[in-house]
C-alpha cells in the first residue's frame, strides 16, 4: 500500500500525496477539513520530523493504528467491515482496485 500512496516513487509519502489519499476516503467518519486530517496524519506518523513519511514510519504507524483499533473493535463486526471499506476506498481512490477482494 505504501507504494500506491507514494505516487512519485521517492520512497517518502509527502503531504500532497497524503492529501490526495484523504480526499478519496473517509476514515470511519466524514472528514470536514482534509488539510487538518493530513496535518494529523503527518504528525502521528512522521517520527523523525522531516515532514515526509518513510516506509518504515508508515508501516510502524499503520501497525500501531491497526492494533489499537482491533482491540476497540474486537466484538464489532460492523467496525471491521468499515475498516475493509476504508481500505477499498483508498485503493480505488489511487486508481487501483483491491487485489484481495473477498
């Protein structure tokens, strides 16, 4: 998924690449301000504060986010369906269809 978001292939996800992603999907709720969502994502994932997200930062942050959400949604089937739909939206928003469709 990192490679799909890193459109320019520089091995870093920039704010503009995150902005494209945020505009294409909803993170379980309506995002009123896409720019605010991008700022929050970069703040949460950019551990070395270089204003870009490396693949390591992306994988570590996404793993942490998924582990946190999986504990909260352990007994909620609708939550897992929402997460699946979110990632499908991300893949479609980047012009790619999900390769792991159920």
